[in-house]
């Protein structure tokens, strides 16, 4: 949750977009592969957000923040420094982004959709969450998300390991300077004309060290 407040720098491409202040922790990502990144779209505007978690971390609780830091791998000094920088800046505390505790996270989504302003495109994003979902529960999750896509126009952006299959996609073996186990597949799902469709947008390192864009840009 704290790292979500960080900036991103894709081989310097961030300078072409709205760059964050220098004191904001930044995730540096190296672009690999033959496909260029799509152009940044500064016209897109985030009008509402909600985090849903069975056990959210309270960033106002010093003990909870210490526990979050203890979850970092001992040798990962870069992530530790970035986390401490984010906590020192009190980004999550200052912004007060809403996070709701819910035993059934899928059930919490639809009531939130009803609160969105007209004309808003709803996007549901999960990142290395389904990795921890029981294998028997994953098909039910996919079915529930597909239902939201078809009935409510939700766009589903999923960033999970290659072993979490949410769609019947023909996926080539991961490439890039890393072990396939640490690769994240960025899959977007949407519904047009009532039919759900899924597309592999990109592959990346699990912690964002590199990114390979997979979807060709329109000519």
C-alpha cells in the first residue's frame, strides 16, 4: 500500500510525463524487449479509489508499520530504504486513501461501483493477491469478476505470477533478466458486446525491476 504511492521511472520515460517531486520514493524500471512503451496519457484522471483487503495494514499504527517493514526480505536494502522514505513522508497518512476491511472483497466491489460519478470507467486491480487464493476458489473469483465485467463494464487489470491462470491465453515463456518464478503477467480483461476478453499487456519483474511490453501499438 505504501509502495503504491511511489513514482515510476521507465528508463527515464517518466520525465516525459508528470514527474513526481524529487523526494517521492521512485521505483526504477528497466524496459526490455522489442516493443516500445505506449505513450503516457496525462489526460486520464483518477476520480475515486478504494482499497479492499481482508486484513489491511493501518499506516497510522506504528506497530503495524513495523510489522510491514519486518515483512521485507532482510537483504533488500533498496525496498527497505524506499519504505522508510515513504513512511517518513507520511504519504499514505497524508493522502488518507480509503481502505476497507472485508472478508469477501468481491462482494465489496459492487456497492462501491454504485457510488462512482456517471461516466467513470471502473477498474479493479490486483497485484500478487490471487497467488494466495486457494486453487478451488480461483475459478469462483474469475467467474465473479467476469460477471462484473459483463454487467457493470468493469475493466479488470491483473498482475500475478505466471502460474495464476485467469484466462485461456497463449502465453510465451517469460523473457527478461530474471527467473520465470519472479515474473509478473499483466493481463487486462474487459467485455464488449457482452463477451469477456482478456489480453496480455506486459510482463515484468515481480518487484518492478524490468518491464517487457507485449501489446503492439496501433499503427
